[in-house]
């Protein structure tokens, strides 16, 4: 079972492996640089080696990264768009150095230009990034969003259109966030809700495109379009949805990552993973 959480990299990226394995993660997600800054100093050679050759690295079945929050591919002809392209390119290179296969990315915001124009800009931006880095094996995993403001990606159809229009769809994947899709209006909380939502995802996008799950409760109500994560069992979704996800054979091999509130000792993640693992027992 590939189960873990988003792990802090304080003290260096290699420290994240110590923290993750220390709480029995079998998967983890990290930022490869400060998530609220455009750029970072290049990795030193010893930093890369300490991560890729870490003696405990093999205990993690998969490591994924999450892109910085400043990146926005949904608008064009602006200084921030140019920064976004450069920043994303650098993050892909950093993932490549660390042998990380997926970089989770929020598709972006159209900032009032409309969904149609936003999707067009995202597609053009992804095409440009792929053209500039043709040999990178790192795949961009577009994340489902809560639909706050003018954010793109809250509807499965929007993500499907991006995949369909991109020149290199094989270099793209999808990351589904349970809190986000719930806030966007997909009711995981109703009876058999999770099964229905994932069937809908399969019909519109295809489960073969799914490379990661963010396992998050939602503090916000169904359809609120508010992105607020909560610890499992303390939000609006309810445990039945997460029980179904953990027992689903279709989702069995998909990495499952917690992004719920936590203190520095990660005790909340330990408790959540124990709960999720207990759901496997029928």
C-alpha cells in the first residue's frame, strides 16, 4: 500500500526521507523548493546524492512533488506568466535530479478571462514547457481544484479538455484531491458517493490517468468552492468515502497522500494512516 503524507523538507530534502520513514510512510510528497517563492538556488551535488542515495529511500515506494503555489498557467502576456513558465521548468528539472516521477500542479486561474481562454492558455503553456524540456521523464500531474475564484480544474471536463488538447498528453497525469472535488460539488459523502464520483471520473477522464490521490477531509461544505482541509473524521465528507477508497481494488496501487493539518511531530499523520490502514480490514 502506497500511503503517506506531505512531508516538510526543513534542514534539506534528505531530511524528509528520515521524517517519512520515521512515521512508517510508504509514499511521500514534498516541495522541491520554497512553495511561496518563484525560484531557488540550484541543488548542490551533495544534496542530490543525499536524497537519491539515502539508505532509507527504498522504503518509500514512490515520492512525488508538489509545485509552488505562485505558478499560474491560466493567464498570458504578463510578467507572472513568464515567471510561471520559468519556475515550472526549474521545478521539473529539480524533480528530475531527485528522481521524482510526478510534479503535482494546480492548473491555474483565468483571472476573469473566462474558462475557455484559461484552458487555451494552460494548454499552450504546457506545450511550451514540454517543447523546452523534451527529454525529461517527469510528468506533470494536474490537480483537481475546489473552484475558488477563477481557478481552473474544478470540473472533470476541464481537465479532460486539457489532456485532449495538449500535444503531449502522455506527459500529463491527474491528481485527485478529495477535499477539492467535494468543495467543487462532487458528493463523496452520500451513500456510495465515492464509488459514484470515481466512476464519473473514469467516464470523463479515465482512471488510467490517475497517478496520485490527496486524501483530505473538507472543512468546507459540499459545493462551497472553498479550499479548506480538515483531519479525517472531523469534516463534511465522512469516513465512509475514505473507507471505500482504501478498499477499492481499482485504486489499490495509486499513491495516497495526506495533506491534512499537522503539528511538527506529525502525530496527526500517524493517527490518520493508522485509521486508513484499518479500513483495509474487512
